[in-house]
C-alpha cells in the first residue's frame, strides 16, 4: 500500500488519521500512518502543550494539525482581534438559547455548575482565532501538514504555511469546492463524502471521489467519508485517490480518550443512527443522533444559530462530555460517520493499521485473480 504521497510526506502507508487525541496521533505515526491533531478545541497555549507532548513521543515521524476557518461565518468581515471578535459575538448570542441548552443538559442528568464558563467561548472557528493556532503549529518541525476542515484557507494562511516549507490540505464536499482549493494553492485535496463524520456535504463518496480527482488532477486527492477498512481504501485508490483520510475509526482504539461507555454507544449504533445536524457547530455536521440533536430539531424549540455562535452555545455540552463522559452520552457531541455501523470492538491503533493493510492486499489480490481468470 504505497502511493506518491507517501514519498512526499515520508510515511509508510497513505493512511491519514484525524483525531482530537494526541495519543492516537503518536500511535498512528509509529504504525506507519500520518496522524492529524484537530486543534479547534484548543487555545494556542493548550495546543502548544499537546504538540510538545507529541514531539517527545512520536520519534522522527511527521504529523499534521487540523484547523477550522470557514469561508462564511458570523463576524468574518470585521478586522477585529480575536478578543474583540469574541466580545462582539458573545453579545449576539440570544439568552434564550443559552437557557435552553442548560435546561436540556440538566433534564438529562448532566451536572452544570451555576458559574460554568464553558459557554460563549469562541475558540478556533474563525480566522482570527485559528491564525494563532497555525503559528503555534509552525514552530514544530515535525508538523509537515496543516489542513483546513471547512472551506478554502485564506491566502495569508496558505502563504504563511508555504513560507514555512509545509504543505496545506483542505477538505471539500464538491468538485466546485475542490477547484477553489486548487486555484488558491492548496497542495492536497481531501474529498469527503456525505456519509463521513463531522462537517460534510451531501454527495456520496463513491460519486464524489472520482469527480474531485478529475477536477484537480494532477494534485493528490485523499478519500474521506466511509473509510473503515482496507477494502474501502482499495476502492478509493481504484477511483484515483492517493490515500485515505479517516476519522471515525480512531474513536474506537485503545489509545483514544473515550470511555468504555462512550465506545459502547458506537458499537451499538448502526449506519442509520447518524444525522447531519447544525445543533453543535452551526453548520451541517454528521454525528450520532441523540436527545440533543432531536431537541434542536423539534418545532417550537430554538433553532441552531450560525457558526460560530452555535458552538458558543453548545460549548457547555462539549465541556460536560469531557467532565462527565458517561452521564452525558444522551446529549454529547459525537461526530461520527455512517461507517460507525462497521465497528464491533475496540482495538489497538497498530492493529487497525495492520488490518487495513492486510484487507487492502486481499482486495487487490481478489481483483488480480478476477483478471487472471478472465485471460
């Protein structure tokens, strides 16, 4: 399992693992893949701590950082600093939305302190807040790739990354978005089908992948959305992609910081138990359907706000997931793709990588046997 992008990035397998857990980044790198740390939930100071830890444990292997700078969000046309923007946006959040979120959590048995300050935090959902994250990442030589999860990165960000001799990746959900990425100077295009976890469009992977490959050739394309086996990686490479960008699988490894209760929720879920919802981030995001997503879709209840305002409301729920992981399952932010229906057990990261490589080889050998039989 080797493609040109492996030589470009100095990795053994074209398996890219998006995760919010530093332990998974290290484990993937040591197993021959490329770990990518999601930075959106970290302040620059917290991100520095995470990257220092990864540097100390990953050896000489490269890894990446994922940021979120949408092309459209509240306050994007201002020249405000991160602190000024956060203040402006806090004033825009309706009090009724905050009260609704707090009551929803309390009604489901999640303890919420009266002085809780986890709502109304802006974090990394804008250019003003993501730029310091990029600056932190670029201080770490082993970070060889920075990806933007939503939209085409601003030109200033692309130049900043390129001037540091690093590569830029960006996710897309349509050939039109892929073309915008390519024209802006993005090095690697990640084509994410609608069945993928997190922010996604509506086009299915098997339709999207070859369209994006044709649109941006010869730029390398990574396949995302529905990647949970080596068989699916073989299909992606057969459609012209140079590797796989995966996320959901890494919730189900021993190195992840999820609890057994959380992971059991994934094991119980079928591929029909996910929903595209704006209830946590303000943009369509695929996650496990639960009481939180249902409440925000119920007529008469508050409707989700735009990005990043909605996350400033839901931050209290995200914090509760970390503080009370087992009590908050019914209202937790669980971004995961339809591939969740394939998950049956928790494994070591290295075991997953090895299994995927073996399944890829099995798939390609099967195809070769068909060709040989046809001669």
